[in-house]
C-alpha cells in the first residue's frame, strides 16, 4: 500500500511540476510582443491573447486526465508507466513548440515540432486506454485528451498557414 501511495505522489509531483513550468512560461510571456502575429494573422485566426488562456485550460484538462488515469490504473502497471512517459514527452514537445513559435517567431520549426512530436505523442496518449481494453473506465481522460488533440489539430492548421505564406 505504501508503494502505491508513493507512486501516486511521484506521479502528481511530476504532473504538478510540468504544469507549473508551463504556467510560469505563460505568465512570463503573457505581455511579450506578439505584434508579428497580429500583423500577419487572418480574420479567421484567434487573437494572440487567446493562446495563453487556451493552453492554460488545455493543460488543466491534461491534469484532470492524469488524475483520473492514475486513480484508475494500478501503480505498477505498464499503462501507468506508458501514460506518464507519453505525458512528459508531450509536455516537452509542447514547450518546444511554444519556444519555436512565440519566442523564436519560427512558425516553420513550430509546425514540424507539432507535426512530428507533439501531435503523435498526444494521439499516443489513447494507447494505454485502448490497449488495456479499459476505455469505458477512462471516459474522463479520453474526453480530456480528445479536447487537447482537437486543439493540436487546429494549431497544426494554423501553423501550416504560416509556413505556406
């Protein structure tokens, strides 16, 4: 029992650390110069201030996903290890996308980070549910990952526009 409790504490510590790093980045860059985005964006694209809010909500959805996932998964199972590794790798690519797009103003690099790293790892987050044959048990995580993936696909379309210009 103590190993299981320690495993959950480790999982939540890693998740909390990851989310705090992202929140810190969002708060730090909320006032950064986004005029390059505003000058080039089309009317169908969201204004720059939408992104920190959207990503904060999406990361909240990912935390909810991991909470329900770890609550319903044995601490020593392949599913918990796979889910946690995919989550952390996805957060890494998400951070790299943010740096490439907003800080370096390099939409082309951001597109490839999203297409080759962030989107595949976010789609792979379904695997622990599907392969474990427990999708019904994980309906909340599946909904949260689906919301996140929908935004990632939208971001892919937005990024594609930038490299096509």
